[in-house]
C-alpha cells in the first residue's frame, strides 16, 4: 500500500497555523525537538510490546535510530540559535489520538501502529509547510528532507499494521482513525508547535 500523507489526512492544517508557527519559530523548534525524541521512544516502546515480531523489531529499531538522528539535528539548530531545550510541555494532540487505541490485544497492535502512522502523516504535512515558508536556506532544506522522511514513516507504519492484520481491517480502521484525527485537529487551538 502506497498512500501519501495528503491522501490520508481528512483535514488540511488550518491556514493560519503556518503564520502562528513562523511568528514564534523558537517555540516550534523546541516542540519539534521533543517530537523527534518521542518518535524514537514510541518506536522502541512498540519493540518492547511486540518483541517476537521480527520485521516490526527490525524496522522500528532502525526508525528509532533515524528519529534520534532527527532529534540531534534539531537540537543542533536550537543550540546554534542560542536557544535552550526546555522541558516538554506535553502533546494534547497525541494524547487525544491515543485515546482511540482499543484495549483488546488483537485490535490494540493495529491501532497503535495506525495512530503512529497518522502522527507521521500530520508531522510530514506541517514540516513541509515550514519548509515552504523557510525557502531554500539550510534550515529550509533540512525541513524539506524531514517532511519526506516522515512521509516514508507514515507508509512504514501502515505496512507494518497490514503485516500483522488483514489489509481490509487495516484500511477500514485507518479511515476511522483519520476521521478522529481530523476532529482532534479541528478542536485544538492553533499554536506554535508541530501538532
Ligand atoms: Fe523524525
Ligand atoms: Fe517519523
């Protein structure tokens, strides 16, 4: 299955978000840095939960390394700008999305993977908006590369879900979760953060 983030997201990011984000780009950088750290941690959490799933372990351990590299790169930009990485203020978007993960184990694994896929898709969409706003400088090129990488992660999580569950079940659940994700985006205030 090859779906692009623009295909799965039911609601484009509100147009005012990019203005809010660029007006306080320092806050966005710090939030983004934590997003990359949490992406690495949640990939390894999936490895912890499903250690016998060989393909999942292999691909998500690699993903965790990539996310940790993103973390280090964003951190470098933070330091270069004379900023300090402050504590993570939490992510209501992810918290609300995780509430849609069902409890029975047969459904839980698919839901966990698909929630991760949607977070990657939304991240990719917004990193691309930042890249477009920044233009062709070093930071702009960096954000463009990250947007492409996170788009690939969206696909990876959907593929992993379909490896351990029926494709039709995965497709139907992805559609449901994408609708829930759009409602969350619509409800949340527009702030200088990735999501
Ligand atoms: Fe990343
Ligand atoms: Fe990612």
